[in-house]
């Protein structure tokens, strides 16, 4: 059994079976709007990501000329942000068809986003965002087959 599968089973135990349930009507609402919320968030994030890459290209040129570098962690965190958007984009067809594959892409994106937040020195945001995101994901997991 892979480590991610073991982690998924452990999280299922604590975030689905032992945690308080979200009411069924709220779960149904989340499941029906999840793909559209995902699309909306991606549409809003893509211009920001492109702006960051555009600004970083300008700043890195200026910084290079003045003897300052952007740093490896900046580029790693931007790559993780891009990977999060890619995973969310790959999840959309699965979320629309309510397949477990789409659910898993969102599941993986929560972890990548948490790593991005940690590298951005936002440990509290990483923990709170991951716990809330995983709780909601595991509450609605039964809707995806």
C-alpha cells in the first residue's frame, strides 16, 4: 500500500468517520458547484500567475544587473503554484462527471498548495487551509465513484 493511499485511509477515518458530518443538502450543493467554483478560481488565478511571471522576469533582469538574485525558493514556490493550478484544471472533467479521479486531483492539489504556503512562510495558512480543504473533500468523497 502506498504512502498516499495509507494517508488517504487515515484522513478518511478522522475527517469522514470521526468528524461531524456536513448536512446532506450542503454536501449536494458543494458537489454540484465544485467544478464551477474550481473553474472560477482558476480563471481568477491565471492572470495573477502570469502577472507574477511577467513582473518576475522584469525584476530578475533588473536585479541581475544590480547584483541581486531572486532566489531559488521563489522559483520553486512559483512552480508549485503553477502545479496547483494544473492539478485543479485536470480535476475539472472528473468533477463534472463525478469520478474519483477528479476528486483525487483536488486532493493532491490541497497538498501541493499547502507546500506552496509553507515555502511562502505562511505556516498557519497552510495548516488551516489544508485541514478545512481536506475536511470538505472527505465529507463529499462518497459522491465521487
